[in-house]
């Protein structure tokens, strides 16, 4: 790994699962309690906004009670120490990377702790409920929704992500299912650009065959071990 200078890291639900945040696709995960089309599409919000806002209010409250785990802390350590370019692209809508101390983080699916005003297009830090239709702090309109990318919507900052992949020496995927696009296609993009690829996952993902190397086990074990390798610890 001595020749690796620019790193792009993709994190998914598996990195936060050990902090007690439900994954979406595993048995017992979020989608077992709610159908995707009932809570995570623009059509659902238009059809039954109370159901959608209640679901996200519960998620927002639950996330704030969770704590970063050893995997988040290891990536924050790498972020602080790495003198090359580094970008942590997360599919997660929690803030555990930031609370662990990481700063080079891009939330491609948005974050539970933001509100988006559909009237003035402003995004605001938000930790409380939205069910009672609070006014936008910027424009005063009662047009807030969770700043979360729903199914059928375009993930955030895709141009920046692909630009970082083009410059990367190493692409690392941590705790992802390999089932949700466009993130599931990042490894193929990286391989086409001759970027070294590494998967750290509890088990083989749907995209494992695309990686040069796959390591399987809990994120709280694999990620600190890998970070120590990268930092020569």
C-alpha cells in the first residue's frame, strides 16, 4: 500500500450496524417494518406526508442516541493523519462519521439531521421533529422535508464523487450490500480506471467479484486493522 496516496472510501449501513442503527436490507432491518414505497419515495410523501414525517422523526431521534463505533473512529483517525487526498463517501444518513471526528465526508444520500425547505431550497441543521410542520428558519414557509435522498431521486454530488474516483489510487468499500446503485457501480468505475479496490464487509456483497481483495468480518475489527496497515501502525 506504500504507493497509495489518494483514497476514496465508500461506507454503507454495515459500518453503523454495530452502533445499533438498523440496516435496510438485513432480516429485522428497516424495510421489514415499512415498505419502501410507503416511506422513502417522493410519491409516498405526497400521498401520506404524516406517515413519512413520523417515520423520519423516529429515525432522527434514534440516531442521536447512538454513538460512533471503532470503525468510525478508525476512519476519523485515518482522515486526520492521511496527507494525501481522502474522501469518505457515505450512503448512511447518520452523522456518526462526523461525531467520530472525520471531516472529509460526503453524504451522497443526505442526512437525517438536515431539513430541506422545498419552498426556498435552503438546507438547515435539524434535530427535532417535523410532523407538526415547523416553519423554515430561512423563509418562514411550512415546506420542510427530510434532507434524505429517496428512491427515484438523484444522489448528491455525483460529479465530485466520480472526479475523486478518477484521481484515486485506492477505492475501499466498507459495509455495503453492493445492491444499491449508483454506489454499487463505483467499484466497476474504479476498476476501469485501474484503481486498486478493497472490500471490507461482514460477508461477500453482491459486487464482491469486482474487488481485487475482499476481507470479511465485523467492521469494528476489519477497519481498525486496515487503518493501522495504512498508517504503518
